[in-house]
C-alpha cells in the first residue's frame, strides 16, 4: 500500500479528511465525502486520516480542529478548511 507521502505527491488532486471517531461534525462529513466520490470518480483521490491514530501527521500539518480538509497536488497544499463543507464546494476545489 502506498504511504501518505506517495499519495499526496501524485498528479491527481488528493482530498485529505483529518477526522476523529468521536467528532460529530466529522460523522456528518462521511455521506458528503461519499457523494463527492460518486461525483469525481477516479479524477481525484479521497482519503481519511484519523488524527488520534496518526498524531505525528496531524501535528505535521498543524491540524488543531476536526474535521480539517486539505487538498494536495504534487505534494503541495492547494486548499485547507476546517469544519463541514458541502460536496459541491469540495468538488469545485478539487476539479477547479
């Protein structure tokens, strides 16, 4: 399996959802991300990172609140936002 760095360094845009299992708004993002995946198909990659299980990664990207959503392409952060975001807005960011 590819590691996080390999995934975010690819040519496809990558949406990373930094979440926690105990977080209510994070649970609200689950169906939104499912909808987004249906919409963008294989044009983008969507991954979820549990901040409690991946503390060093959360610290590296200064994730202070969850959910924090970040879009990467070729290793660069193109966009970042904390809180619940609509599938339509996420699609604009990913495909824009």
